[in-house]
C-alpha cells in the first residue's frame, strides 16, 4: 500500500512537471514564432542574380516607345517605321514633331504622355541600376528624353502649354500609317483663359522627375527641365480648372475627373527634385487635407495619381532625415497609412482584398483596357515592398493580419506572370514576348504594309483577318475579359489597343522584378 502511494505521488509530480515543461515550451515557441514573423529581412544590396524571363520581357516592352515615336527618327531600329509629323507645331512657330503617339492612332495627348514620362522617370530613379544590369538603360533614357524634348517646346511661355496635337475626330476617320498622314493637325493649348491644372501639373511632375534622372549626366538639361517644372506648377496652381472642361473634344478620349491629385503629385516630385520644404508643406497642409483622400485606397492611372502620390510620399516617411514639422510628419504618416491600405487591397489573402479578379487571379477592374489597373498596382506594390526591405520594415498590418515585403512581391509577380503567359489561354499579352501573343493588335502602323499607298482610307487593313504585317514590338494590349478570355480581332479596340502609358508602368514593374536590390534612400 505504501509503495503504491509513493508511486502515485511521484506520478503526480511527474505529470505536473511535464505539463509545466509543455507550457514553457509552448510559450517559447510562440515567442520565437512571433519574433521570426517580425524578423527584419536583410537588405538585398546591389543588383543580384538576373531573372532572365523578366529581363527578356523588359527588353521587349521598351521597344514599344520606339514604335510610338513621332518626328525625325534617329538610329531607328523599327524597320517599318519612318519619319512622321515633321510639321507638327509649325502653325504656332514651334517644333512639336517629337513626342509619342498615345495608342493605336496618331494623336499626341499631353495628359497621358506626361504620365508616361513621370512613370518612366520613377522607374529609372528606383531601378536604374537593375535596368542597367540587363543593358536596357540607354533605351529607357532615350524614350524619356524624346518625350521631355517635346514638353520643353510645348511650354513656350510661363502660362501656355500645348496639350494636344491633331484632331481626334479627323484622325479616327482615317486608317493610315503615320508616315503618310496628310490631314490637318491643329494645336490645342491651355492658358490663363482656358486653364488646365491637371495637365499642367502632370507635365510639371514629369519634368521634375525627369530632371532627377538626367541630373548626374546632363546637368544643363536637368536644370532646364526643373525650371519648366516650377513654372508649370505655379501656372497650374494659380489658374485652376479641369482641362477637359475647357476642351470638350478631349472628354471622349482622356477626360479628367479632377486636378487635386495632380497638384499633390507634382508638388511631391518637386520636393524630391529641389528639397524645398515649401513643396512638402504644400502636400501636408490644407491641400493634403483637401485632395489626398487619406484612408481611402484608389487605383493608380493616367487620370488618378492619388495612390502613386501616397507611395511616393511614403518614401519620405521611410527614409527622410530632414527636420520636418510635426504637421508634416503627421501628414506623411497619413500618406503612408493610405499607401498601406492600397497594398492591403491588392494582397489576395488580406481581409480587405479587392474581390474583383479573374478566376485565374488577375486583378480586373474595367473591361476597357483591363490590364492598366493590375499593372500599375503591381508596379506600386514592388516599389513599396522595396521601401520596406531597404528601411528594414518587416510587415504591414491589414485589419489584424500581417504581410511581409515578400507577400507584396509575390502579388506583383503573379500579375506579371499572368501577363507574360501564365493564364488560361497561355497567351502573352506583351506583343513580341513568348511564342503566342496577339496577332491583330489594334494599331494603324502595325496593320498596314510599309509600302502600301492607302491615303486616309486604308480601312481594308483594319477589317483584314490576316495577322498584322508588322509586329508592334513591346505593345501591351488592353487585356482579357473577366472570364480570362481574349478576342484577337483588330476591330476589338477594347481588348486589343496598346498604349504608351500602360507600357510605362509595365516597364516599371519588370524593372523591379528583373533582379533584387535595395533602393536608394534619396533621389539626389
């Protein structure tokens, strides 16, 4: 009996000790798990191993800017393209022959063209070392300068900016190659009487951002761009008005929904370009209160710069060592929190994730030009991920669930891979990349043989069911319907028309994915 009692006592103590050990072990595991989850990932450093898939895609994507060039071509590598629109601007005594056609037609609309230049500049500023690592930097710089040369000439005086070359109604009545255009190409301007805050501010943003790009290797050109940017911003801010309200014809093509986002966007870029606290105070003061829409995630596009501004100003919050005021710091934190809300809306496992996706996982917001939103959003996601890595920020919180920089990069990778052929159709939406891509891109120059004499009436080439005789290398077509389907027909402009502004964000996305590196903590 005594032995049995002793044995039971020992067993009881043993059980207590085992339970205690398990409790301690569980606590240690939980702490380690928590610490591991919050462990700060190492900063990647200089460019690492090249991802050849994205390097190849980047090389293809950049060629579309060569396809879209207007003017007297230099060192032209696109064999079916030639000089065009050489007389653009002569009615006003200006040379507006450069610049780029916006899409599959031959119009020059400055609003989307300026966005193209701003995004290209941002891509180069963040990922120039990575673009250089795959020998594509010269092509990117060439495309950017072709546009900014046009902007310099399009801004002949402080309060005048030419914002359109060509008549879209006349242009769309013709199906012809740009080299053989003969129809009238009138000029449209914004000024003090017909203001265009949105387009002038976007052009200011483009020139300020580009001034940073060219600062180290062409300081004179950089200074000139910055002078124009400052004057354009002053003009935009002082003479306020939506440009498409004063130019009704453009409403069908590039209607602006407001100008507050462009003012914040331009001031943000001017702050980066100058370091002038006045521009920072502009975005953190009453203009931020009025236009930033803090806390409400939006989609980045040629018309809406809010999400881009929030990510760009997050860079200041992540890396700035300046002695900003408490008001500035509080507002910068609001921009960063809103940028995080944008990120949370993209991550598929986030409680606040957008449900608008195709079955195959592509973010899908609009049937017209469907790829513009997922590509632009993915570009922002890669940038924000790299801001986190470089600043050693381990995670963001999405309504109680945390996500890492790798989660953001995985999302961006999934969207890029879909575009490059990892989709139900196994179709690359980037023309010229892979073995299967659209053959009937809605693009006048690509659809007409280089030696054809069509005049204005080459519509037989629009209605032809044959593949385009010329490959619009690097064109990113509009994209799939929500059921992941695509109709490869030249008349299907909804899905088949490419644009320079979508190509710009794609270049940014691919530049961020081509390898890994830390971003510079300052653009200057």
